[in-house]
C-alpha cells in the first residue's frame, strides 16, 4: 500500500524539527517536488529527509499555511482510517477518568485537543450530552464521518454538532458551516437541535451556545476559575473580557461583594445575564446576585483607562487571542503590557490580578516580561502568587510548544 503514497523530500537542514515529532511542516522546508507539482487536493504523503531517510507520514495540503501535518513517525504504521479510529478512541478514553471522577460538579470537557491528541485540526468538546466538533484542517474534514462514528459509539450523545473553520471550508466549494448528527446520522432540519441546553462546570450551570465564539464555551480555564474564586469572598471584583460569565459565576459562588462584568460583545453579555438568572434559580449562587453584579458593554482598554483607582480588590484579565502569528507577537506584547499596566495602577494596594494570554506565540516568559515593564510604568511592585496554564483536558505536547497556548499569572500588587 505504501508504494501508492507520494513522497515529499525535505531540504537539507530542515529535518530536525519534524524528526523530533513537531507535527507541522511549512512550504519553505520542502525540497522536492516543487509546490506547483504537488497534487492540489489534500492527500497522504511520506516525508523523507534530504538523504532519503523516512521521517513521517503526513497529510499534505498546498492550500494551507501549514503544508504538511505529520501524523505517524513509524514507517510500519500508516495513518489510514483505522489509525484515525484508534486515535479518536484513545483521546476520549484518556478523558474517561476525569469525566467519571468529577461528573457531579463538571460535565463539560475538551475530549480531543488537536495535535496534542495527534489529530490535527480536530477540537471536540463535550457539554453534558452534546458533543461539539470544530474542524480546522482539510485532513480533519476528510475524516469527518469517521470521527463522528467513533464519538457516537463511545458517548451516545444526544447530538453531535460539527462546524468548520471558515478559513479553509471554501476550498471544498461548500457553503455549509455546520453539520448536525443524531444517532450517527445527518439531521437536515436545524430545528431538531435543542434551542436550550445546559451543562455544569465547578457546580455552576451554563446555557450552551454552539454558535458562540470558538466551540461556545472555554473549558480551558476551569481550574483557574476555581483558584481565582478563592480570593474573591467579600471583595469587589472586575471581570474584564467576561464573555458569558464563568469567572463571574465562580466569584459570586464564593460570595464576592460585587462583580463588575465588562465585555464588548452584546450577545455574550446577554448570555451572561441568562447564566446568572439560571444559577440564582437553582440556588447555586446568592439570591441577591443580580444586585451584586454590574454589567458593562465597553472596550476593556477604554474602561480601564477611564475607571477610578482603588475601586477593585480583584481584577481578572482574560482577553481574546491578540496574536495569531509570530509577526503579530510584538504588537500583542505591547497590548498585554498596556492592559496590565492599567490594571496594576488601578487595583487596590494588596489586590489580586489574574492575567492571561491565549496567544500561542506569547510564552510565559514573554508575558512575565510584559508585566514587569507594566509594573515599572505603574510604579508599583508585583509578586507572582501562582503560574497559571490551561486545564489538563487541553494537554500540552512536549514536542509541540504551540500546544501551550494559555499562560497566566496570579499577581499580588504591593
């Protein structure tokens, strides 16, 4: 079977990273054949060194900025459909212990985390009994039905919702942005998809919005939300970039005195209000929580510049991705510095700041340096109480530094 697979040869000196199990190969690393001579349709290839040594099997797509996504580094193991079945199964089973251990307080998890689970372009989240899939690479789209079949077999969910990254789906000459499956079969009538579904994280309930940002909810901050809540009892809290209110809910549950929620998205703030009402109704947060919460639609940077000093005891900074490429990192670091400078200068003395970056190109060291410069400009001293990262269901693959995309700090401002 191997003789039918096209071979791509890397340029001399470009073998080290792929040989060390980094899963991405860019066009600049390819020696032969020339890009214009490669099949324009996505397909499986064998990648060899400039000396003709086997490196890995991968999926080649000349229309992608990542030209080859490496899959198997064993010459005897071809990444065919059975390989994909095994990888999806393994990823889900790795989460089984986590799901079963915490099911009573949390039933929302990341089941497949792309390259970290050896499945490029595949992100799968479980929200109670609904599975949400985001496909962002042509190879993932090629195996859509395989992925759905395995998830159906292992989980028997009420529905599986599959959406596609708009950056590549047009290459398939498709206008469809989502598929919905019930009992493993496509459902054409979107009205069959539940309008309202809820799930729990850290005991608090949230309304599922599949059409929201990314997959609809950020499961990667689960442990950080619980940690930050420990510092909020009786405190005045600012939840900046609050989205649908997960940090807010944890703070209210910990009996924060007040929480001010700021976001520029009206739809996110609407969902936040619904989530607060739901948790009050279920008596999971104080019954007077609506009186404790102030909701503000605003640009967070503008809000921080204009707000008074010494109002908040705790400030949470969880901005969206500010850098998607290496070239955007310098400007992102300037933004992180500005954001943290404003927070450090405005928080009460002895206050806490939980600050994050979800830009994969920004390392923990980069963010710490930006915060150090921010503290200098704010003329305040800052201690790091905790180093923060993504939840364990978003694993960090040691051969793939880009998988460590969420970094943060719990800061104590002196």
